[in-house]
C-alpha cells in the first residue's frame, strides 16, 4: 500500500487510520535506534533539507537524526547565517533550495501558512516542523505514540492540556489528533489563554486545574512564555505557578497510573516543578526518544516508502 | 455628441428608461426619449443594448502618490478607475508626505490634471501626519481643493481630539470620514477573530474593534451635531449601531466595500495575502447583514477602498503582508453580481456609487441632468468575462477576484464628455 500524502502539513489532514499507521510503523523504527548499528539504508540517496527559521534544538536534532538513521543526506539551514537574514524572501530561498533537487524539506517557521504554500508550489515533500501558532504535527504524533506506548491504547484516554493554548501549535495538533483517535481532551488555562472558538473544538474547557488533576490519564504541560506577561495575558510567574503549575501537591492527586508530559523546553518552577518533571510519572524524556522513531516514519512515508504494518 | 439608444439609469432623477443624451462643452445639454432624429454632423455613440449610467464616484481610494509610486501613481490609478467606469476618485491622505497641508493637496491635483483622465478629489488628514495629536490645516487645504477630512487607516484615538476635529471640520463645511478601528484592541491581528483564526493560527481582529469606534463616533456626532461618515463598515454589529443612530435621527452615513459584500474570511484558508485587508473579511452572517443593509438603504454608499500593494509585499507571509485590495475595475461588476445573486434593484446599488456619495460629500456629479457634468459610464450588462492579471491597469494586482467570471463590463467611460476609456 502506498502512502497517499506527499507532505505532512497538519494533523487536520490525516485520518485516524493514517495516524494509527504512523504510530504502528514507528514501533519498528524505534527498534532501529536500539541497535548497535543505528542505521538502515531505507532512504539512501535521498536528500533532506532542514530549514529552521525559528529557534529549535530538539525538533531539528530529532529530524536530523531520523534522516541520518535512514541513510538520507541532510543539509541544515537556520535563520541566522542564511540569506533570510540578508532579506531574501522565504519563497526565493525555497525556490533556490528546490533548484538543488532535494527530496524533502523539513521546515520550522515563525508564521502560520508557509508549509502549506510550499507544499503547493514545490514538487518535493514538505514536512511541517511547526509553523507559527498553526500546527506542529510531528510533535502531536510523537506525543500520541508515547501515550499509546504507555497505556497500550489511545481510545478513551483522558488528556489534560494545560497552559497557553492560544499560542500553542502543539496544543492544536494534539487536540486535532487525539480527537480523531477517540481520546477525551480537557484544556486548562486562564481565559486569556483560551482561543476564541475553543468551544467548537470538541474539548472540555476548564479554568481550574485542581479538579482536572485527579481525573486525567495524561497531564500535558505547555511552556508559558515570559513575554506573555508584558502582553498582559497573565499577571506574573508566581500567580501562574500557583494556579496552573504542576507541583508535588498536584502530582500526588493524580490517578495511580497517570503520566506527565511536556513538549519542551520547560520553564522549571513556572509551569512545572522539578518533582513533577523528574519524577516517576514523567515520560518527558521518552517523548524525546520516541520523537526520532516517529520522524523516521514520517520521512520514510513522505519519501515514498510503503506502508508496512506488522 | 449624442449617446443614443441606451437604457439610461439615473437614481438621482429616478430615471430608468430608453433615452438619448446630448452632450456639449463637457456638460449634458439635453436628454430626450430614444427615437428622435439626430442633426447631421453630430458624433454619435451607439448605446443600443447597453446601459448608460452616471459616472461612478468612488469615495474611498488610495492612489499612493506622492511617496509610494511603486504601488500606484495618480496616472495609473486614474486609468484603472476609468476602466472601471469611475469618473470621480476620492483619494485618502496616507501618502508620503501625508496630505495634511495645502502643498500636498496642490501636488495631487496637479498630477491628476496632467494625468487628464478622471476627476481626483483629495481628502485631507484630520491631524498632522495622521498622528492623532494636532489638527491639520483643514481650512487651507479646503481652499487648495480637499473635499473631506479623514485620518483613515490611522484613526484618531483620542475622543477629545476627534470631538474637536468634528467641530473644526464643520467650521469649514468639510465632511469627516471615519475609519473605525480601536488599534489597541486590534493588536497584531491579521484576520477576523473567530474559530477560523484560531484554527489557522492567525491572530484575530475582533468585530468589536470596529464597533467600539463606530459607537464612539456616532455618540460624538450626536453630541456635537456634526455629521460623520463611517467608512467601510464590515460587521453586523456596526450596522446595528448605525441603524439605531439613524432611527434617532443622527447625521450618520456609512459605506461598505464590494469585497465585504462578496467575500468572507473563508478565503484566508489559502493563506494568500490578497485576502488580507483592513477591516478584515468577516463571516457569512456579517456579509449577509451588509447585503441586507444595502437593500434596506441603511448603507448609503459602496466604495472600493482601492489599496494597491506591490507583488513582493503581498507575497510575504499572511502575518507580514500589508493590508489592502485593489478594486476599481471590479466595482461595477461586483454591483451587478449583487443585483443578480441577491435580487437587489440595480438602480439602488447604483445610487450607492453615484447619487449618495455625491450627497454625503457635497460634491457635483453622480447624476445625469441637463446642465450637469457629462460624466457617463456605458456598461454592457450581458458581457460575461473573466478577470485576468493582464486586464488590470493598476500598477498592483492585489485582488482575490483574479480568475472570477463576472457578468457586465464597462465599455466606455466619459469624463466631461471626453472618452477616457473605451473597449472599442
């Protein structure tokens, strides 16, 4: 069976079957990373360009490692030091890169919409590694993979996503994906961090964290950016941590098998304390590990690999 | 010169009949029922099967000169207007330098005169540099030729200064045109705020950004007794506020744009910045309210807000591209589409671009009467055509209507009896 998508722009574009296919295939790709020789020739001769116009450590390294473990050649380009900094428009930059015939461009970009436009304009595969506040599909897939790995299922899980939903592409992609696979989602945030129209997303909406803490199977904390204080979205770190931070007291109220996730980077002491981030419930580092496997699947499928589920 | 055999539609004179027009010395000399004999030797324009309309008045446009000639200049804008059947263009003050003093006004009028196409009527700034702080030289600008004042896209933030502006402008009998937007509330928004903006990951501009300022300006107008014209209203809520004010007898008038009548925020799904304008495209409920507002005469005028931007500016990300859409050549076809799709009387739509703006601005034109300016637009109501980039006379091509098929096309435009555009 062939994978029907040239690109991966948004979780909104995937069916639940396709999500399950990605998660299932990622199991075998994860196995590769545990081998002594962590490399297979699946994408030998393919070129993957990593175009990162916004700061990123985890996602860029994860994609790069994924491509290398599949034997693809990689080129990385970041905003500083590229011609973007010299004022070249991103479309020009993309067309110039295209002239070098890459097979895939993985793009991270500060504004919504560019990956979709590139996918329409360019013949190569485009994988969205996060565009503005729109979507971050590979993050949502690795999050779902990690939840499934822990619970053995996604259907019926109750996932609480806590924090700046308004500005979070991770929250959006997770909500779209989790809804598709039958999970229940509760968003927890002060009203300033709830997007207009959130009531149409089919999620539970809570402004108080405590009642949700004891109900959820998964508590996913979002990074809260300090500049949002200056933009008057909240009053300060102390009050935020008090009402929306995940601390020892709240961890102790969680369901016995409930887990803690965070897409990183964390603001320790603001949305999450050391006890929560480093404790036994935290699967934050598993998320990072699984990210490589899921991205191997995404590169493999986007670059013409066959759907291969055991 | 005679225009013979056409269907003459003129809301100002309540006329819709077959008639011939005699033009001499740039003025309409006579209008007679079709069929009379024509003295030999007269030039004749055959308008059989065509509609003969008063030349259109576009009361809100940006011609970009001086300062932004790479987007548009007065000559190219005049040509595009002529091709759209627009014989009077009212141009906003946000040039560089701003039209906040009589020298800039004179410069614009001189350029318009040498372009020699359509009548260009400048709007002066309300405040110096459109900074919202000090009143501009409205009286001197009026002597130089402005016909109204507006800070348009940089609306006067201070209610106190807006109050004084209304009082001061009325001293010189200058209409005040207000672009209603609370810039603080709009923040970094780039599209209508709602479920769609949240889904697309684009910052939203709530409807009340506009409605708060409409309320303020309506109240200021009622308090001072000075009329105010609210330009390009885009929301159902604005219309409700204006409806209530009109019922109370307030001297408030308003316009909306063809794009707010024909398009919604759905277009933004493409992330194509040609769908980015200010006020932003709203939702279907707003659009229908505006259409009904036109039908019920609550909306007085329709204006293009013609806002040219260069291609490299509009090729930027949706977040970064400038706001604006061009509109001269699609104005009349858009009205025709509203007529056909929503069964609004064409004459009523035509009034929104002829008689009504002339009245709001207190200017000559917008009618076909013996003695009036021979500004005439001849329109083929049956022509079916598709807009392509090549057809656009503007220097800029920023319109999502490219590729649309319209019914009805301007075939000839006369300004003071002189043909300034013809498809022949």
